[in-house]
């Protein structure tokens, strides 16, 4: 079923402890991933998007650790498991990682080893999750390369990553993410390093594979254009929190949070006057170790409501419901009601 919940994340918190103190990278993140649908996760660098993805797969770099929250895979089914409770090095977690949840990395040249052929690397991923012979794994690797649109897969299987273009390397990365036949795929900015033509091809490939396999896709990106084209729902993140969640049509037609509106104003428009300066968001994302009091966005917000925003934290967005973590939104909805 297309509306089946594949992953339910609730109140996820991740901290990095060092001699300088504690840095909270994620602060109560909640969302759902649904089979056959795409959740777009958007926000500036440093908002916690990639840490969220790595937390799901339990590959957060040390000294980072999950300090609170749940990540329920296949909730309400016999296969239900809380990923937050698993040992990252356990056999069960290794089975989930790549088997039930696949990850497409941002930069395939660093994600792929230059010392092994792409065929060997895909075969390793296949053998990790299937009890088959090396010959069968090689055939599966060729099939995966063909599936992601790589020409002449029988010969390309012997190529090294540096012998392939950026677009082909990214297709290899997608093939590796699909090697264990996962039900969830996390794509961490899969088109950032690609030209616009190759980007369109990769996005079209992801959409086709999702439809064919009924995959729950979590698409992390800075690009609001990619969000508009690919996402069904959108989670806008800021400083380790989801500050707005809504269907993609609502995000673009009626954005609720001031940060979402600021992101959309910064998108170039073909209707803009020639040489018109792009809109920018003043300031920068604060360091997670120096969080402002109250609403985390208030130092950069032109719509703040004085002490209410500077001293109190807005309530989080309820999982699975449209909303924004903003006092101004709460007030306007209360007046409407």
C-alpha cells in the first residue's frame, strides 16, 4: 500500500560531546516516511539534514551519539524494530543498513573506493545481504547497472570509479543503494555535484525506480527546485529541528514559517528583473553549541514577536500533520479558529 508507514521518527536527539562542551546536532526531530512517497528535507548547511540520515543508519561519526527518541522501522508490523535501540555494530543493524534502508551519498567519488572496480563494490553489497555465489552476485551487479541506465554494463562492471563521469558514478552509487533491495532509500543531496542535464536524468531515474519498487524516498537537498519536482511532503529543518512540515503544494503556495518564506524568496525567478539581486537571509545558522534562547530562528527573523520569540520555544510540529513551529502561526490559527 502506498500510504504504509515505512519509518516513524519521534523526538530524535543527537549530541556530540567534546572537551569544549556538548553540541546538540538534532533537537527533537519527528517525521514519517511512507512507501511509494518522497519526503523532501530542506534547509541550509548545518541544519541537521545529513546527521538525521546518518542517525537512521547508525553511522553518526564519533563522538556523536543518539541521546533520545525512537526510529521505528515498519511500525505496527511483525518486522517492527527501533533502530535507536540497536547496537550500531550488531548483525541486526548491519542487516538493516543497506538491506532494508539504502543510502545514496552526496559525492560518489568519495563514497566509492578508487582501489576496486565498481563491479567488486556492488558485488560486496549484494553478498552482504544475499546468500548467493560470486557468479550470481556478478550477474546481479550487471543487472543493477543496467537498471540504473548505465550502458554496456557487462564491460562497465570492470571499470574503476575514476574512469567514469560524475553522472555514471552517481548511477553506480544508486545501484549500490539498491543492492540489498531496500524498502527505504535516503538520498543525501544526490545531484549537488552534477550539471543540470545530468541532475535531471538522476532525478528522473530516482522517480522511476521509486514507482517500480514502491520505495519510501527521503530526499535531502538545498535545492527548492528539486523539492518542487520530486517531493510529496516537505520537512523544513533549522538548527536540528523540523520548523515546518506540509505537502509540497502548501509549502510553495502558502509557506507558514518565516524561514520557509525566506528560503523561497532566495530562489531565482525567470520573472525577475534583469540584474536584480537575489534575496538573502540575513546572518547565518548559529553553531549548535551556541543555540539562541527561545525560537532558534529569532535572531534572523524579521517577523519576531519580541520577548515571546526571544525567551520561549515554540511547540514542535506534530508528526504527520501540516504545521510550523512558530508563535505567529499559532496566533493566526487561533484567531481563525
